[in-house]
C-alpha cells in the first residue's frame, strides 16, 4: 500500500503532515513521491486565502479523474483547515472524497482509513496534540506548543478552522524538544497561531488568566532554552501579547534566535479597528522600539494585508510609512481575500483588483529597497550559519543565520552550524565565506599571511 500527502499552507500544516505520515507508516503504508503512484492520497489543505483553496479544488478535480480512470481504486482524503468549513464540506461532496478530517482530528486517520468510507469527525480539542517521531536526518524541526486562536481578527478564518487556543503541557513540549535534540536536530521552531499567549487559555484580550501549572511563554522559552538545542525559534506573535517579559526571556536565553515575526496587518488605526487587531499604530511602534532597545540586531518581519474593505489611499500610505519607519527586514505581503463566514464579509469587498495590485506593487518595491539596506548592514560582520543542504547556485551551500537571513556559503561544508563572514548582500541573500576552523585552506593555512580585502565573489546576483 502506497500513500502520498500533499501539503498546502503554513508550518503548522507541515507539522500536521509529518504526524499524518507517521500514522500512515504505522499502518504499513510506504510513502511515495508522486501521487500518481499512490493508492491513498491525502490533501492537507489551507483555507486562509482564496488561492490555496483554488489549488486544493484543482487537485481534488484531478484526483477524481484518476479515481475514475482506475475504476475507483484510489482513496482520497481532504484534511486540514478546509475540512473544518462548510466550503470544504461542499468540496468534499462535489469530488466524492472518501475521508474528511479537520486539523483537530489527525489521530482519527487510522480508524477513518480502516473504515474506508466517507467520514466526517467533529472537532475534538483533546485530540489536537501529537508527538511525531523526530524527522530522520533533519537539521531543523517544528514543534507545536499550542493550537487555535482566541483573537477574532475580522478577516481571518483560523478561529473557525482551528478553534480556541489550547496550550500543550510544558512537560510534553520539553520532552519533545529533548527527543529532537537527541536525534540531531539543531534548530527547533515552536509553533502556534499566537505563541505569545501560551498558557493563557482562559479569558480574552488583556484580561487573560494563566492556567494552573502552565508557565508563561517567556518562562517556557527559558525552559526549552535549557535543553541544549543550539537554536530556538518561535512563530507567530501577536503585538498585543508580545510583552516585555517575553523580550527579556529572549535577551537572556542564548539559544533563542533574535528573529521576531510581528504581524502588523495595517498601519492605519481606522483599518486596524475594522480588523479588530486590538492595538493601535502607536502601540505597535512602541513594541518595535522596545525590541530595538532590548534586542539590538534583531530581525523584524511582518505580515501586511492590502485592500481590506474600505482601505483608502491615505490608509494605505500609513501602512507604507509604518513599513519605512520600522525598517522591516522583510515581510509577507497579501492582498485581502474575502473568506466565507468571517466578520469582515459583512463589509463590501470594495477595493478594485487593480488598486489592490498597485498597492501591493508599491510595497514590494519598498520591501526590495529596505531588505537590501538591512542586509547590507551585515557586510563585513561575522555570522553563525546553519547549513541545511545544497544551494541552488553552484559552488555554494545554503543555510540561514540566527536572524533568518538566507545565506550562500562558499565551498562544500557539511550540514550543521558554521561561522562565516558576510562578503556581499542582495535583497534576499547574504553571500558568505567560512571563518575560523571552517575557513577555506587558502586563508587558514598560509602562515604569516596577511588578511586579504574582502571582495565580492564571481557569479553574485
Ligand atoms: N486575506 C488576506 N490575507 C489574510 N491573512 C489572514 N487572513 C487573510 C485574508 N482573509 C494573512 C494575515 C495573516 C497571515 C497568516 O495571512 O496577514 O497574518
Ligand atoms: Fe487569525 Fe488574528 Fe488569530 Fe492570527 S491572531 S490566527 S490573524 S484571528
């Protein structure tokens, strides 16, 4: 029996796919690279914007065709966020899928396959956590610490697909982190829709209360930081929950990488209010200046939505100005996509496509300029690089710094952590040469040699 899992969407879905794959392996399935070779195809879907939904729709159409060509001998499963929504339920019926399981029901995959007929399961929070065995030979791994979201941003479907926040017991998190480290993992990313409110599953907004027996997110970072893992990351943060205690924990814990992804969504107070983001532009900028103060050199990135209903040119300009003021290292830029069942749906999706695209274009241009400017600040400095494989460019291996800059490192160094000097920067890459024990022979072995000026290497873009 051969299976294939297709993954759309975020890191949480990647983690879930890994869990699904290990459940399948437990049932005796071998995993194949090409779905054409599989007897069972599971589609782990994303519903956050229209595009991934369309992709799932197209793929399910192809799979239905395959199934017909094979006289019905193909089992199709629709999993992930879409499976939890009316839109996905309709899709499942339309394409006649065999299995339908939401993100809270991964551990139901075995009974669903064994029953071999259409199954739809209710969302069950007690089934949400799963400890997949450490991925073989992986240098970096994800670790889910909580699921769901208690915020109610008006454009967002996530609370409907993944439910309210549920934190995972700290002891389980530490145990999984230790297992990953023992398996050779060098970098662990703690995952959650809103990791900053870890352990605060009771109440909402600023009035949240800690659950008994759960540390705060800051305290959790310190605890996981003591497991020995060289690099610890986390996504995603919400500005309203990104408090000083968390920043201090990052500053005090050497393992924690200074990479802060802090979605702002809009720079206009009017739009932030309509989005129900629970903070103002001023509050956000104050958080950023605190980061700059406590964590100098931290990489700061964001998510921005352009074309939210009612966004005027002036509102957009405030977003543009905020981007300039923060000097983001980079950003994920999105065009507003109306989602069925969200509160924002009551607004008319009134910004013409051309205006949305034009605004996105202006932000992309600014992003290129600022990313280059930010990356150039690293030229000549020494950075720690985690090499995770071959590079797309010949003569280099690829990796990333603690600040998450993509690195092209000259030579053929093995996967793992290396020290390097930055020679040259582009908007999305740092070109580096190894230093110290890893330095190329030509430099490290010339006795009494002088240090050469650092020149950009051939073939740089
Ligand atoms: N339209 C466009 N972008 C969205 N996001 C979430 N919902 C929508 C939507 N309806 C973006 C937000 C969020 C990121 C994960 O996806 O910027 O931070
Ligand atoms: Fe969606 Fe807002 Fe929750 Fe993020 S914080 S998952 S954007 S509701």
